[in-house]
């Protein structure tokens, strides 16, 4: 195939709507759903800027069944009439000209002192990326209407006089499937973005009407970020919500212009909930930038100083890091500036040096004052952050220890004592039986189907993994052998070691706990379940864990044998055998069973009974494990006193 010559005529430039339609990722960060979502935010931003300047207190966003969107505000209305200075209509500048708008002089006390929209791109870029866009503006006693299709205007500006004194802008558009690969924006995006805007624009009401799902939501936070933190914190907070604010002027470099910054922050320390969010000129800074650097610097500096002054560090103990603070911190900052350096058009991070420096110093100063004035809270903060640090370090040590335990030969058969593998490598068919002791292993081995059933014995009573620390847990050969056989790693319960677990690496379709039907067997079963719950809870959530029921009674009549798994079944069988001779034998331990009986009652998929361990209520499960096997001694005493009588038949009181 002949190639076209690369010469002077090869260089071309995109013009008009093609500048956006052919390269949407440049303007919106992506040509997928994220970019489509950002185009919505561009239109919403203009309405927010108007409201924050004091024009209108309600913004309504509607989503329709065909994925079209409407944003309505009660602002002054976009000026769209003829502009003598530019010798063009303003609607052309706003909706058809990139880098045109009314927000370029926000550092000179003109319109929009603190603005979300700075670059004059949003309205035009969104119009260019739309299948159609209809604009209705009410201002100056007139109603103005515009219609666009695929970046082209049709009909010019329609202007009519009106008696209404209402002002505002209404923009209806449909993102174009020819521009974005996906325009089906989930309702969660609209709900999230409007809630966030209500949080950082206190008193401003946001309404989302979803015609597609026939729902509507309304968000308003009279006290802004303080109300927001109060909404998400729980009884585990150990400090009141602290609100601080300041206003300063400065410059990013000596030769750069001076600009104004308004900063407000709210924070609380919490044992369970942690959240850090930054907003600038109402835009949610997903990647932070300057505020993120300031917060990390200030909190580590002030909390470290607090711990040192309280003499809470151990000898030669390393300094805390921000992850230790972050684990117990709820923090929201809401800043505005008359000059803003966003990293790109999607406004997910800012890089202003002055904002970073002034925010760092302000937070250090305010945190030092807060800790001095709130001694009791300060002590709790120091203790909790140190606990977070030491837990993190223990988790990191446990990770290293665990990796060492699993390093070496990848052949599990050779690495795990007495483990008996099955033949198939098809994970969808493989089953592993965790059995009680060597004797049970013998009968299970002879009674199994070696094609897809593997056996690993538990030798003695397993550690209670809810009460032992990780160093002790990973020193247990029984536990590490079980984890090696499972193959999926471990979920150490900190925020720093989740990468150690991979459900896709699980070697089994079913993990089956098989123990004797007596008190000891029940205890071993419970301890194995506790281990799985503590170290690999995702296996339970994924429905991979089962309990093999073993019969309580063996009833023999003539040449026929029946098995009863409970008293009710025994009575039912005896009723059928009425008038016949029979013998009843209480079930023996698994190790005493004949291989044929093991196959029939416990291992044959056609006749066995498996209980799927699938907690319907995770919180209830967690609470019961804590009461029965954790450190909640009083809770355990109370539970036994109230319900212990129900389990007397299981107790060995002979």
C-alpha cells in the first residue's frame, strides 16, 4: 500500500466544533463516561458560580429517559445579546468560542471573585459535544432562546419581551454518542456531585429530579462542612467537630500577582470512620494537590509534637506517618481563591504554592491551639494515632512473616505435612475437606473421590484467631498450613495489607469443614470458622465455605442401614420401622467410620448434607463472634446466663 507523502500540506488544524468532537478527552479528561460526567459539571459550575455570588439559591438538575439533561438556575441569566466591545453576540462567545467568558478578571473585584469556571471552555465545549442543546435565558425583561445541533447553531438568537421579573438560565442538552463512548450517566453521579456542592455551598439548595428512575433528591447544608461531618460521624468520635477559617492574601512567586484566599476547614477524630476531602472554588479535588500536601505536613507535624511533648513514644520508636493519622481523621477543607492553578480542565487538583504554604502554617497553628485547649481529647488523639502506627507496623511485620512462611517450593503437597491433594486441576470442581485429626483423615481418604476431593487434617485445637495477635497466628503451623492449602493469601485487618489476598488464587470451589458430631468436634469446627472469619472473611462472603453434617445415629434393620442427623429424623425412621427389629447406634467419631459410610453420609455429592456458611447479617455475625470468642467477657457471661440452657444437651455432664 502506497503511503501518502509527509509534506507541508500534511499539517492541518481542527476548526469549530471538531476541536472538541474529535478530541473530547482534551477538554473533558476522557471520551468515556467520566468525560461525559465532567461535561455535566461544566454546565452546573456556571449556575453554582452565579448562586455563590448571591444570585439565586436554588439549582435544579433533571435527567430524562433518553439521557438528556436540564440545568435550571435563578441567577442573573447569561448575557447573550449583542456585545458592542467585541462586535459580536455574547451567545457566540459563550457557546461557540473556546476561551471566551466573563471570569477572566476575578482577581480585580469584578464579577465572580471566586469562580469554578475560569477558562471559558465549559459551556462551549459541552455545546460542541452535544447531540443538541437548547438554551433559555431570562434577563433584562426579555426571554432569549437558542438551539444547537452537533456544535452548529440553528436559527440564531430568538428574543422576546416578557412581563416576568424572574431571571435565570435553563440549559437542556443531550450528550452525543458520536463524541462519548457512553452517555448513560448513573444516577449515583448526579446524587454525589450535587450533595458535594451543597456541602461546600452552605445554604444553597440543590434539587435532582430523575425522570428516568422516577426519583428526586434535595440537598441543603445550612452549616456546610460542619453539618456534613456531623452527618457521617458516629458514636465512635472522640472529639467534637472543630471548625476553623481564615482569609489571607499572597502570591505564588515574587513576580506573580497577589491574590486572595478564603479557607475553612472542619475536622474530628474518630475510631471507625475516616474521610478526607478537599474542595476548591466548589470543585471536589479528587487528587488534592496543594491542600493535600498541606494537610499531610501539618497533621504529622502537630500530632508528632503532641506525642513527643506527652512522652508517649517508646525508646527509639519511629515517628508517626500520615497514614496513622488518616486512619482516625475526618477532615474537609473548603477553599476559594481569586487566582487558581488547576492541574487541568477537569479541576481535580490545584498547584498554588501560596495556598499550600498558608494552609500548612494555619493548620499547624490551629492544631497546636486545639491540643492545648482540649487536653483530654489531645491525650486520646495521641494514644489512638500511636495505636494506629503500632498496628500498621505489626501488620507489616506479619506480612513479611507470612510471606516467608509461604515462600519456597510452590508444590503445596510437599510443603504441607499430611495434606492429600486431588487429581483434577479444574478449580470449579476441586473440594478440600478440613478434617479433625489423623484418624478422620484416614477414613476420609479411603471414602473420598480422589479425582476432586482433597484432605487436610487439623492436628489438635486451633488457635482462637480473634484473641491472638498476628505474630502468634503466623507462628502456628496448623494455621499457616491451612492458608497454604487455600492458596488465596490472607486479609490482615488493616488498611495497609489488603494486597495479600486474592480470591482468584483460591485453589478450591468448596472449602468443607468436617468434624465429629460431639462437643469437641463443634469446638474445633467453631475455631476453624473463626480462623476463616478473621483471616479470609471474603471466602465466607463468596459462599465458598461449607460444613459437612455427620449423622448422630446409625439405625440398622435387617440388611438396611439408615442415618439420622437429629432426633426428629431418628423418630421418623423408627416410625417407619415399627414392628421390625432394629438396632440404634450413636454415631462414632469420623475416624471410626467405615470408608463406605463416610462416602455415603459425608462425601458423596448426591447424598451428603452440606451447610453453606453465608452470613446474611455481617454485623450480627461479627457481634456473635465477639461475644462468644472475643474479648467481650461480660457479654459472654450475659449470653450464657440468658441462653445457656438451650445448649445443655451438648454439654458432657456425665
